[in-house]
């Protein structure tokens, strides 16, 4: 199946990017809210590397399945 092969390659590349390069995101939270006055705080979080490893493994499995179906 060509779809499994292509999607496996995309998932594997995304997983490898997370494992080797790292991905982070910013979350904004309201700390204090008093009437119209509001204090917000931004926190930077990293995506855990194990998630990238799981995506990399799943992508490789999809690539193998895509190659076997041919």
C-alpha cells in the first residue's frame, strides 16, 4: 500500500525530528485575576523524547508494512 508507506515515512521523520532536534511549545496561564486586572505567566514546555521514539518506531513499522504489501 502506497498510503501506508508515505504515512509511515512522514510519521518516522516527525519522530526523528522530536528525538534528535527537540520540540517545545509555550503555554500561557492566568495566575491572578482581579476584576479587569489580570496577571499571566508563560511557561515553556518540551515534548518528551520518548514520544518521538514511539512515533519513530510506529513510522518504521508502517514503512515495512507498506513495502511488504507491494
